[in-house]
């Protein structure tokens, strides 16, 4: 039989439950701590920000959590997503490796982010909330949440990092088309924003600042909650539909991946693709290698410290034990805007610390080279974030070629790059540069971590 080019699952095969890896992590997770008292955060601390259903998921150790019917029905508009064999890319590389990619760019917002935006909007709506605030860097999360808000009748207010607000008018327009309101951050609408502006009137913002603003507004209003597009446990959980589908698709293809690769910003698309495979490693003795790829200019996993730190600049969020570059760290303006975050998912961090997954970093120019090679062989124009995964997949395929191995590689193509054409323009005209993060700068920012005593969840 001819080897398949594209593996499509029928609707009935879309998962009915999310996979919660917290059930299988050796030693469990470390509790998030209250930023003021240093005590474990309880449900009451989080209630001003999130609906109880999401707080329960955040601390749950149930292995399988059912996907509500209404959420599943909404996701079915574009799920299950295709798993595609990159046969043309394999030819281009002359590799004996088999390369597959799981394409998440077919969602309405063009990335994996609606996989969690939809359930988050659903649970908030169910709890009687009418408004959501959030932050967005490149605009991917803001558009995903605006779309979800439109479907569930919620008002969505997005604090958009000012640098992107000015450079990326199309993402902003997309949010507005779905009814979201978009404010450049730092703004004068919150105390956190006003404080930054007083000290740095020209500040172009950062995700950490925008989170402080969105959290402050949500805490101050009863009708409003906050939604985060990555990092938190419930977000990792919602994204596992990606890997659960991928496992079924490989079963259909009649082979198994040796290496599972995804780019890493806060960790959600990596978690989504990789956790179901890591879970099999933990419970069934399989040996999938799972690799997270981050930008060399924002290297939380590869150069950060594994400590308690805040999720935002102002220190308003709970302190979480994670790989962090320090909550003051403002990453350089690389084009993979969705990967510019100082910290990492606590679960991804724990798995890395235990040696259960791998992490590596890649330079901007090498990633764009990989993205263009991919676009010219496979056709899809990748998001700059996703190009980090492509870089690592190509490197694995070339390594397999040198060693004469038939390695099976799967990577997450987390989104399309249709709103990132300015970046492609810069790359193609030779104006794009690598950004070497000076060791001194990392050393300085690493001094600004919260560092609290770990408390494990019993
Ligand atoms: C936001 C984003 C990422 C990075 O976020 P994670 O939470 O690490 O997945 C990666 N790819 C795309 C296309 C994104 O929009």
C-alpha cells in the first residue's frame, strides 16, 4: 500500500476527554504560592480571576477530564486537524527520515490557541461572567479569545503589547472584527500601566506588563475575569487534543514517531502535542523523545533558572516554580512574538527538570531559513514561532541522514504566518539579524526572581 500523504480522522475520533499529565508526574507538582504570604494559593485566591471549573482543572490530578459537549461541538469546526507527511521536504533534504507535521493553522484564528480560548470562554459564560480581559503579544492569543468571546457572547478587552499594536495592525483589526476591544499596553487605564509610563514614557511594553494590566482590571470588576493563553495547567490540558489526535493518526499511518518536536513560548502547543506521548513514556514504558524549541534570544528553558517566580512584571500573579529568566526580563524584539515570555509552564518545567523532555534553542535567521525551505517544499507559510519547530525537525532529519537512520519525526506546525509577512520581507531582503543575548544581560535579569520555598501539592 502507498504510504499516506495526509491522515485525517473522522469527527467521531476527536477526543472526548483532555489528558491531564498531572496524574502521572512522578512526585506531583509544586504548588503556586501567594505573592504576598508565600503560602500555597487556594481556590479563593484565584476566584477573582478564573471560573471555578478552570480552578478545579488547574489543581486536578484526574487523568482524563471530559470535554463539555458544547466545547467539543465548537472545536469540531476545524478539528480533528490533519497530520501531514512532509514528503517534499524529505526529498529536498535527501533524508531517510519520515517527517510529519500536525497542522494547527486551520483554526479560525490561524493557530492552536482557540483550542483553549473556546473552553475558557465557555466556562466563564457558564459562571455568569460577561467580560474577559487578557494580554496579547503578537496578537495570536488576543484574536483567539476575541473569536471565542464572539461565539459565547462575552465582551473581550485585550491589552496588546504596544510594539505589536503599532507594527501589526492586521491582528488588531482581526480582534476588532470579532468584537474585541484592543488597548496598547502600557496604557493609562490601569495603575500598573501608569506606573510604567511614568518611569518609561516611551515603553513599547512587554507581555509581563500587559498581564499586570489585564489582571488588575479583572480583579477590580465583579463582571470580569481574566484569561491566559499559555503557561497555566488548565491551558496545557486543553491543548492535549493535539497530541491525542496525533497518536490516533500515527496508529492509522502504521508507524510511531521517534521524536516529537514543538516550539516553546509559554509551553502550550508543546504540551498539547507532547504530553500524551510523555504520558505513555511514564505509564507504558515507551521512549518517545520530546523536544521543546525556544528562541536563542529568550532562552527560559535552556538558560533560565528553575525557581519560583511571578508571571508578570508587577508581581501580581501567584508565584510559580518554573524555568524563568526573571520577571523583569524584556525579550528583544524578535519576530516570533508568541515566544517572547520570561517564564515557562510549570508542568513543562517540571518535566524538563526531571529529565523527561529535552529543550534546545534556535537563532532567528536559522528559523526563517527553515520556514522558507518548508514553504517552498510543502506550501504552508509557517508562523515565525512554528519555524523553531521546523528548524529542529530539519536538524533531526539531517542527523538521521548522516547516520543512515529511518527516524520518524513529528513536529507541531502551530500556526500560519499570513500576518507575519513584514518579517518574511525583512528576511528575504537580507535585513533580518540574529540577536545574541549577552550573558551579562541574562545574569542581571536572573537576579530578579521571586525565589520562594517550594511547597508540594499533596
Ligand atoms: C502563541 C503561539 C506560540 C507560543 O505559545 P505556546 O504557549 O508556547 O504554544 C507558538 N506558535 C504560535 C503560532 C502561537 O500563536
